[in-house]
C-alpha cells in the first residue's frame, strides 16, 4: 500500500504540493499568454507609463514608489496642465534640388494705376515653392563605334567600346544602380520591379535582374573587402545577426534557417562602416572568421556564440547591451494582469532610465568627459542596481518572466557594465540592431534568397548601400558613380577613392 495514501497527513501534504505546482504552472502559462497577446496586438513601442521620468534626476527609487500608490480617477485619467499648441511650421525644401523658376506676372491692364495715371513699378515678388516629381523614364543609349579601314595589310581599326559594369549586357550603370537601390535600400523585390519596368516600356525578367545583382556584387566585392580590412582595425565594434532563409543550399533543406550577420563601427566614429556576412549557422566560428585580426571591445547581446568567441580570443572583450536587460523587465510590465502593479519591474526600469538619462546628457561630450561622468554618476546607480538584483533573485520564481529578467541581468552583468571602462563604448548594442533592420524589412517582402550566390550578393550590396547611407551619401548617385568608374580601372588599381568612406583612407 502507498504510504502517502495510507496516511491522511501525507496525502494532504502531497495534494498541497501538487496544487502549488499547478498554480505555478498556470501562472507561467497565463504570463506567456498575456505577453504573446501584447506582442501580437499591442503597441510595438517599449515605452511604459513612467517614461516621462526618463531624464528626471529627482525621481523616486524606493520599491513602493509613490507614483505607483497614487489613487487614480474612476476613468483612470489624470488632469494635466493647460498648454498652448505651437503653430506647425512647413519644412523647408532642400536647397540642392534643381529649381524650375516660373515667373507669374499680373495682366497688363492691372499694371496701370488709374488713380495716378502711371504704370506701377515692380517692387519685388512673393515666392511659393512646390515639390514636383518626374517618374523614371527610359532611353536607349546607342554607341556607334566609328571604323576606319585601309587598303594595306594593317586592316580595319574600330573605336573602343565604353567600359561597362557587365560587358555585353544592355544594362548601364544608371539602370543597375536604380535596381540595386530599389531592392536593397527601398526593399522593393525584383518581381515587383519587373512589373514596373514593363509598365514604363522595358520588359526585363526577374531572372535577368537577379543575375545582374550577382554580377554587380562580384564587381563591387573588392570595395567590400577593403571595408572589412578597415573595420577590423577599429578598437570597438557592434555585432548582431538575424535569420535569412536560402532555398538552394547544398546539403540543406529549403526550410533550414541561415543567418545574416552584421558588423559595424561604433556610432561616435565620424565615418561609419556597416558590413553584412551571410552564413549557414549561428555559431562562434562565423564571427571568429570574419573578425580575424580584430582586438578590442565587441558590443553584442547575450548570444552564447559571442561568449565562446571571447573565450577563444582573449583580445576580444564583450560589451553587453543594457537595452536587452531593459526589454526583459519591460516584458514583465506587458504581461502583468490589469489591476496589478509590477512594482519590482518598474523599479528596474526606472534605474535603467536614469542610466540612459546620463547617456543622453553626455552624448556629444568627448570620450574622457563621458568616462568621468559615468564614474561619478552612472557607477553608483549600477552598484545600487546590482545590490537590488542580488537581493531580489532568491525571492522570485526563476521560470517567471521577472525571474528570467533578473537572472539574465545578473548573468550578463560583467558585460553589461563594461561600458563604464571606456568613454568610447556605448551603453547598448542598438547601433547593430538598427543596422540589421534593413535586412529584416527586406525579408518581409521577398521572404528568402534563391541561392547561395544570391545571399552572398545581398550581403555585399547591403553593406555598400548601408555604409554609403551612414556616411551621408545618396545611394543611387554613389552607386552610379562607382559602377561607371570601377570598370575603367585595371585589376590591381587603387580603389580607395571609390569607397563610401574615402575620408577614412586619407
């Protein structure tokens, strides 16, 4: 006979334990349901209702914050001070755009002043600017190469053909730059461009467009490699990765996930470098290979591949992401049932907001000043937060969202607070997350890459376009210039002057 069932006291204790376990499981499932519901139907912003305190140095940091205990009105609204709304100001049109000045004059009969019996004098004009657009127009450029002949044995000579990005193709640098900008800058898939081209008079299949992109990537690859060499010479970098499905990968199912990695320079740098790298996996070997020769700080999230990379390469020090820590606590707020107050999660968010408030104030300061302010103002908050997390950890269930947020923060702590060591470092890895967004937006439109060649071409073209954008260059104009000039150069010619960061190369 079972001892638990034969002894009523043991049976009651067993049932109580089972009920307690089931309650914890139910609470976990409810928490996950609320969080997923918010992610699907709620606002994407990570703001919460105390966001106004972001840069308020006098905010309260006690566990039972007075703001959380304030009574609300029955309709959960609060009165706000009256304010005056500013009159909207029209944005001034860019001065560097071409201007078509059209003079509007008054009728001749209105120039005569009947009172004075004289013609009115011209005293000035009123200007009103409007923005016009000219849709894309195609034209055929016909090259007629003059031929000369002689009756002697030297034969016929013909004028050389203009160097083109893709020899024997109908595509000019302008057309290729237009297709590339549409796809890799504006996320317009090739099949849609095929329809646009047909509508305005040119029938070019998407297969041809895709082949052009691969050929252009091969031509531009030396620029990509030159940028990679400059990238690993920096003392701090950012890294991130996202999924990138490729249909035809040797030895892999079409449903397999591949990855597009991104590496970029830190934002305080005057000239930015943003490079993408297509790989079939997410392991440490991929950043280890791409960043071969790099030593310094690497901003990243908590992905284990970066920890392995740093363990194998002691010259690479990981700088964590406070935004990821914040996001975990923000999820707790989102998953909290209505009527309940996630006091602990809000307290963590307020401490993190104080850190971000300091970063905002010193954003434009020199590195040594940023370091000094961080030691004086940020470090005490960091120490306060660490003590609070250590005290909270044993009090919360480890599998709850709050427990996971606390454990994540503590597990990443040495990396997350590393930004205090150097004024050049950032508090988070948002620079890389912003750099990966163009790939994510594009992926929503064309879903996958067809081949490995296509994925590699996308990595190269994304890299050059995003680097050009980050350095204030208009992508189409820059690509057209490079595709015009690069075919003229010899195999071993210097290409530094064509890089979108030529100022870095001197």
